C-alpha cells in the first residue's frame, strides 16, 4: 500500500492526514492557523503537524511517505512554487516551499491551490466521478473552485488555475480581500452573507434570529440557523439568503456559458444545506442562462468528501 501526506492550509485551521491509494484518511490531525509569525511560523506548524503524523504511520504500520502535497488558499506559481497571493492569510509572493524543505527532507513537496485539490479529490473519489468535464465551487471564507477538462485539472495557459471568486460581479462594488472591488467573492462568501443579514436584521428587529440572541459578535447566529429561518419565512433571513442565491446564480450561470460543465459540485461551509437551497439555486441559475439557445442547466449537487477533500486532493496531486 502506498501512502501520501496531504495538508490543507486554511485561513483558520491547518488539517493534515495520511491518504492511501483509495483516498482513505489515516491519523488526521489539525491545529489553528497562526499567521503572526509569518510564513516561517506557518511552515513550522505544518512541519510539526506533518512529522507527528509521519511518525505515527511508521510506528503503527511501518509505512513511509515519499510525497506530500500542501493545498493553499491562492494561486501558486508553477515554476517557483511561490504562493502568489493568499489574501485570507495576508500573503503575497510567499516562498512556503523553501520554508518546508528543512521539515521534510525525505519527501517530494508540492504546493497546490486548495480549491484545485478539492476538485481533483471529488473527481477521483467523490461527486464528480465519471464526469470528465466538471466543476467544483467552494463556498466559505472565500469563493474557490476548480475545473476538470477532459479528465484533467484545467489550470490555464499560465498554470495559475481557476479563480472564480475574482471574476467581477459588480463594477466598483464591495471591497474584496484581494484588494479589488466588486469581485464575486465579495458577494457570496460567509462574510458577505452575514453582512447582508446584519443589515436586514436592523430592518426586521422581530426576526427569529434575534430571539435570545443579539448582534454581539460573541453570540452570532449560525449559517445553518440563517438558512433555516429563511426557508421558514423569516423576513430578514429570507431577504439575505435570496440575495445570496441571486448573486451566486449569476456567477454560476456565467461559468456555465463559458465552460459548459456537465455537473457542478458545491463544497465549503455554506454548501451544507438541504435540497430546498439547491432547488432554489438551480431555478435561479436557469433564469440567467441563454433562454433562446435553450441552454441546459447542468446538475448542481453537494460535494461528497466534505472538509477532507482538500487533504485528499493535496495528497494525490502530482
């Protein structure tokens, strides 16, 4: 049995695990992401986390790892391995690769975009299996994504990857963490959803979201509560969720017109909703497609691998 080490570097947590040939996880461990020490501090945390897992694999199964992949929240330069930009980490042109070398001298290291990792994992082991032209979008702190074209990850002519969150939805609109204005991410991230919900709650103070709660950030409503309230008819929640679905549908429709995927899988924290959300989203997407051309609506479904997709994809990327 061959094993690889997959590491998913997120804005709030670092998760790592051994991944076998069937995409199964062993010895998963996590720690908080602390960017206060810069890239050296993050590399140290990854190194300690990864080495503890490698030692556990060797002790319990006598196994060794030749390859490790690290998924990062931003594009990666294909030659230098630099993380070009990771706004949610406050990084720009960061050499994470070199900082990791002392911690993993016996392993081949690959730095990959995290959403591309998740997409590849879903294609090999999850919701996108058997669909060689497919797409995944991750709805969370930001908006990431990946595109599978003819059974391979599509990274474009310059290998910078697929960055759906930074297409422009509104010219000169809301400020995005990337520094530009009007990016789709600025309208469909968790932060954006909360921003609009908080505005709506000021207009609808009788909302069920405010019962026994407050807008104090130490006592926030959850995203699940927000969606449940929306589908129960709560005015504030319904307004913010409807606006969210509207903005997301416009973005998805644009991707469909250009890329023509057979299927789209949604991952990330916001994707964990019931079928009511997906039905509403499919209808909204259809409303923004080419009616005259009878543009078909691809299947839009939840991803299968959950939060482990990034780890699996990083481990199996080559």
